[in-house]
C-alpha cells in the first residue's frame, strides 16, 4: 500500500498541505507535484500554505517542486507560505536562495495573520 504523502484541508482563507513525508526528493516529488497541482486547480488556485513540519530533507528535485508551486500560485495572483521548516531544511532553502523567494514563516498562525 502506498504511503500517504500529505494531508489537505481547506479553510476560509486558504488551503493547507501538510507534508507527511520525511523527505521531499526525486523519489516522491513527481507524484506529489501532480497530486497537489490537481487539488490547486480544483480549488481555483487559492492562497496556499505548505506545512513542512515533518520534512527532514529536501533535495534539488524537491526544491524544484517548491519553485513550481510558487510559480503556479504567483501566476494566478495567489500567495504561498511555507511553515514549520526545520533548521536543516531552512539551511537547504538558504543555500538554494529559496529564502529570498518564498515566504517562510515559523507557524501556521503566522501564515494566517499574513493572509489577514
């Protein structure tokens, strides 16, 4: 049986994807990207929060996945927030300069405050 990759919830102001995987990498990024893109399309590309609290490692494919989500949402005039990032993943994001592109916040509450 295939491992569940994320939880999805829709709130009043945004949708939330809580990643359940320990790694965002070449082995799972393709399926993850397609499944999340389909849900974003079905929900008319809402403002989106990605909770990476369970993620311990992101490789270059995972970085590309996060950039693809950002570009898709930005092209649709929506906001994207990343929350719950571990110190290790934050270091990877910093090296890839994603900290300059993505709105990375400590908690879900911080993201909701940004959405107003």
